[in-house]
């Protein structure tokens, strides 16, 4: 297994009567231009038929504050529960797709299914990203990027949930650094100070 993975809640449904939420970790980005992502779903899941029929879903990133709802939505079926109501979550109208976003999520990625690939235990729903909703209070005022420390995002690894967010460095920081780091990578003993 490749871990950790994002722990997300996937919302679906074309009308309030069928709105549903499923928890997924088999999810991710697969292309940046055009923007595309995927979610892999077992055919026996309640959301599977809804997404297959409507061709739309929303990937809602989760936070430490949403951990209990994230877990609950992953172990209960939408056939038996109204998960929005049971978890006190708010269905928010999406801007482009009919599937609702989850208002409490810091980022909701609206998706339109492009292709379904049967893989075995799961089918992969490959989708175009048609819109992204962001809680602007979590954006860094200077960079416009999501502030990972304040967002408190959740990830999943081997059946366990973990918070993420400790800053380590920017893309490329390992090659932009000091002479000392370069010398160490080249196998030379760094000069003493």
C-alpha cells in the first residue's frame, strides 16, 4: 500500500432526497492540464450507483475537526442513514455540478466523470475538475495558498487517521540550500566552522 492518503468525504446526488456522503482514501490528482482527479469506489457502495448515474461528485477535504464525521460516513451506509443530518453537516450548493459540497470542508473539488475504469475490487471514476470551492479564511494573505497549519487536514494510513500540517520546505528547497547541504549530498565532509 502507498500511504498516507488523503481522507476525504465524497458527496453525491442530484437532489436533496438522494444526497449522500462516502468516505474515501483511494483518491487523488491525475493530471494538472486539464485538471483531473479520480476516486476509486467498490461497486457495492451506495454512492457508486448514484455517481455512475449522475456522472458527478464532489471531493471534500477533511480536517481534524471533521475526523469523527469522516470515520462515521465511512462505516455507515447511505441506504440506512441521511449522513448529512446524522453528522450535522451542511449540504452546500456547488457552483457547477448538482452534487452538493460539504460546507464544513475547507476545500471542495467539483468533479464530472469522464471515464469509469473497472479494476477489480474497485472501479476508478476518472473525472474532470470543473470547479473548486475554498474556505478563503484559510488562505495565506501573501501567497494565496492554503495555510496547511491552520487547515488541520486529515490523512489516512493503515486504518488510522492522522493530522497533517508541519511545514518542512518549499518545492526545490533541497537544491537551493547552503554549501554545507550540497557538500553532504556530494559525499564530501562539510568544512568545519
